[in-house]
């Protein structure tokens, strides 16, 4: 799908997910930059979070500053940003950040209570016992790495637990590939909702980039289904 309809469909999916309770909060996504070199992301700049995990203060700050694409029903954060050369995917950074607070403690938020205030109040009342260190999952691709030999830094990779852990990934990931990973592994109950949108959030430029050497390592591979 071309960048403009891709952006529109992503916003439609997020809005519908908000209506259905899949998400608690969402941000509108826009295309920015010159024609043919557009970048897609939320209106609020996402910035970076630590590869090796995120503490409660950092998590609340990301929420408070709106540096997310969406907040799932269990308060996990979804972050989507990518850029294009014409219609082809040039770079992407997709992140999934589980909420570092014991999940059952966050049940029962009053409808008029802001997410950040609710989390702060719950943790203030419950103390450090509610903290859970769950890390984050981040899928990166940078076409600039395709013709450079950077040891331990595949052009397409998954980073989790440690900045030194970059697991090779078969190819760049469309938003559909990334969201399949999320709904297959974390939100199976909402997978039917997601599958209505999966065919419409694909991208051009998803050819394999994994090298022979990277295939000898543990890596992520999937069948072509989109």
C-alpha cells in the first residue's frame, strides 16, 4: 500500500480499536516530509526509550507526553514510525512496551480518570510490590545498513532485554507484520478485530535482507501470508 492510504488505514484501525476497547488511548498519525521521502508517525515525536527496560517513571513520562501510537487495554504502549523512498519502506521502528505495573492492580479505572493519574495513584497506594520489569520489544530496519558490514547489527532486527541483543529478522516488516506479532503473542482475544485490517497495512519493499551468516544465528522468519 502507498504511504498516504497506509496512514489513513492505520488511523482507521486505531480509531476502531479505541471504540471496541482494544485501546485505551490513541494518537493520530500523519505523513511528514517532502513528497517521495515521507515519514509516518504520530503528531507527537516518539523519541527513544531504553533498550534494556523502562522504569515506572520513564513509562509514565512517555504516557504523559503522548509519545505513543496507542495504549492497549492492559496499559502496554504501542509505537509505530516508518519512512519511505517513494512507495518503498526505507526505515522503520516499531515498539511494544509492556506496562511495568502488576496488571490486576490497574483494573477498575473510572472512565473519567486519566490514564497517567490512575497509574500514579495505584502505584502510590500499592508501593514497590506492584512494579514488574518486563522490558520492551523493538523491531528496527534501516536500508542504509544493507551495503555495510556492521558486525552484530543486521539491517532488520529485533532488540529486546539488552541493546546488545539484536536478533536478525528475515526482512523489513510492514505494519501488518509487526501487528501480527503483537496480536499473535499478546492479544489473541482481539486477533479477529485485527485481521480485518491486516491486508491493508502492508508496504512495498519487503524483500528479504537477512544474510547467509545471519541465517546461521537464531533469527525471526515468517511465511508470506500478506
